[in-house]
């Protein structure tokens, strides 16, 4: 479902150049949950942002659901991004909008009718446990509730892939557990493929099928999660 081939990303140029990713190869099978774990500065955030081309790789190939994103023009990429939802550590919600309107936003941008939007948003609020909070504003929500809104918003365009950028790093352990359970439920109910980055071993152990370790911009090991945590 996701294939990264020999991804290199260099920031800046000349003497100041920083190679954040140094030849990344990664395959994430459809319907699975994959994690990339590593220390701060290892290149996790750059890697996940290269999947939907929020960050353009300096070289290499990115394919999602059979479409080679690295060959698309701006219009093609905009359309392809409907297949790729993303959530962030700090949620990135709009404070001026209600929960309902935050989830509806991507659909408004896709010019859907109000009736169609409603048909999509209400089930997503149910799924994420927010049905009774539709009229609240983000400022009135807990961190876990905010991340649920972000998840519902990310799912609004019915993507095949969900990218999670340190999605539980701002949450307490109890809330983290409930958000991870929700991600697992989404993976199973909707068949969504999930790629997440984290610096927390516990996250990977809890929900990932496959895990890759990143160090200095290179994936030094990729394995099934069971093998990864079992000494040889
Ligand atoms: P992680 O998410 O694992 O902490 P990052 O992908 O944020 O790692 O960073 C990897 C490397 O790239 C680090 O050396 C970082 O300083 C550098 N880097 C990240 N973003 C930028 C940027 N916009 N400009 C220059 N260097 C950057
Ligand atoms: P308007 O006031 O112009 O109808 P809104 O953004 O308030 O615009 O509503 C857009 C659509 O979404 C309407 O069909 C409305 O009924 C529906 N809607 C808005 N908020 C909710 C909600 N909390 N629960 C269900 N449907 C809602």
C-alpha cells in the first residue's frame, strides 16, 4: 500500500546541508499497522512527511495505493492526498470551528453538498465517540478528545492510509491507550493501512504489526513486532 524507494532528503545546501534521510526503503502492506521508531533527530518526522509529500524528497520514489506520488503535478497530488489522512502530535484543529465543523472542513474544501457532508460526519463522530460533543469548540475538549476530532477529520475523505506523526506524544498514558485502541479499531473496521512514527516503544508494542528502527536517516532494521522485541 505504501512503498518508499531509496528516499533521500537533504535540507539546505553546501556546507550547511543536512541529510535527514539517507536512502530509505520501506514497504507497508495494505491493512497493516507499521511503526517507525527512533531517537529525536533520527529523521522520523521527515520520513512520514515524505509519504504524502508535505516534504518533497530530494530523490527517490514514493508510491501509495499504486500511484507514484513523486511523479504527480500539483493538481494530481491534491487529488491523491484524499487517499492519505494525517494526524499530528498537537492535533492542528481550528479553534474557531466546532467539532462538527472541523471534521466537515476537508469535505467543504472538496465542494461536497451539506447533506453529503452530514452523512459522512455524523457516523465519524459516532465512531470516534464524539457524537455528544459536535457543538463544542476545541478549547472545551481534553487532549484525547481533540485527537479524536483530528482522527475523525482525517477519515472524512475516506482515505486508504492514515499517517500518525507522534499522535500520542502529547497525551497521558491512559489517554494514549484509548487513542491506540481507536486506531486499532479503525484499522480493523475500515481496513485502513496505518503508518506511525514515535519515540515510544510502548506505542509500537501495543499496536504495530511491523516496526522499523531509524538511526541517522537510515532504517537499520525492519521486522515483525514479535521478532523485534524478542532476543535471538
Ligand atoms: P525526528 O522526527 O526523528 O526528530 P527530523 O526528521 O525532525 O527527526 O530531523 C532529522 C534531521 O533533519 C535533524 O538533523 C534535523 O535537525 C534536520 N531537519 C529537520 N527539519 C529540518 C529543516 N526544515 N531544515 C533543516 N534541517 C532540518
Ligand atoms: P448552516 O447554518 O448554513 O446550515 P452549518 O455549518 O451550521 O450551516 O450546517 C451545515 C449542515 O450541517 C447542515 O445541514 C446542518 O444541519 C448540519 N449540522 C451542523 N451541525 C451539526 C451537528 N452538530 N449535528 C448534525 N448536523 C449538523
